[in-house]
C-alpha cells in the first residue's frame, strides 16, 4: 500500500514538472528570440514522454505538435516535417476532418513543406484546409483568414499570382475593416498583395527570372 502511494505520488510529481515545463515552453514560443529555449524544453519532454505514452495518446501528440511548431519558428523544417507527418497520419485516423487540431496540423505541415520549397505539397494540404474552413467558419474568423493567406503565400511560390491575388484581396478587405492600421497581420496581408500584383505585372511584361518564393513568412 505504501509502495503504491509512493508510486502515485512520484507520477503526480513527474506530471506536474512536465506540465510546468510545457507551459513555460509555450510562453517562450511567443517570441522568436526565446524559441531556442522552448526547443530544449520540448525536446526533453517528448524524449521522456515517448517511453510513457503511446504514439496515439493525445498528450503525446500535443507535445510533438508543440515541438514541431518550435522547429517551424527556428526554420528547422526537416525536423518539423518528421514530426508533423506522424501527427497528421494519426489525426487522420482518429479525428473528424473538420477538427481544429487536425486542420492546424495540416496547415503547419504545409508551412514546413513550403519552407523546404515543396510548394506543390504545401498547396495540396492548404487547399483542403481552406475548403473546410470556408464552409465551417465565418468569413471574418482569424483561422479562416490565416489559411487563405498561407495558401496565397504558397501560390506565389509556384507563380500562380492570379490565384494568390484572388485570395489576398478577400483577406485584405476583411482585415482592413476588422484590424487597426498598424496591426502586423493586416500589414503582412497588404504587403503580400502588393508583392503578388507586382510579380504578376513583371511576369507579363518581362522574361526576367522572378524569385521562386515570397518574402513574407506564413502566419
């Protein structure tokens, strides 16, 4: 009985330490300059929890997804892809296609693919996410707008400028009526729209080689 109580107490103590480190890591992820510290914490958490939790355990997937988000922030795209492909595979068999966690994992995997210049793979995922969010979320919903922005960003990567402009015009119109003039998301959308229009104009009037990727990071 005493041994059982000690084991339970140790398990609770370990969980509290893991939870505290996880919450600290999530807080550190709010700034790019502290993402490296978050990476260290989350790598240790996933290493320890890998031996305690099953691969499909929601808690284990949460830690893996957080670590993948960290890799995205510090542009370690190959590491992010390695984790996110596993997370997406499990979510596709355990979650509803419209589940926000499943859609977020698809979007983050697309971001990682785009970071590796695998734009076609990114577009395939983002088109699925946008299609679902356009039928389930309000046009002004931030998650819907982010998906549309990211898809436009990927379209620019493969020089589908007209498709990008069509999406960005909708995003900019809504963000200009819902966000303040200095808001970073509004500014990013406006700048990417200008970039897409300039690229389309340049491609129509010049044979000069254009950049194969946009200068804005997906948000």
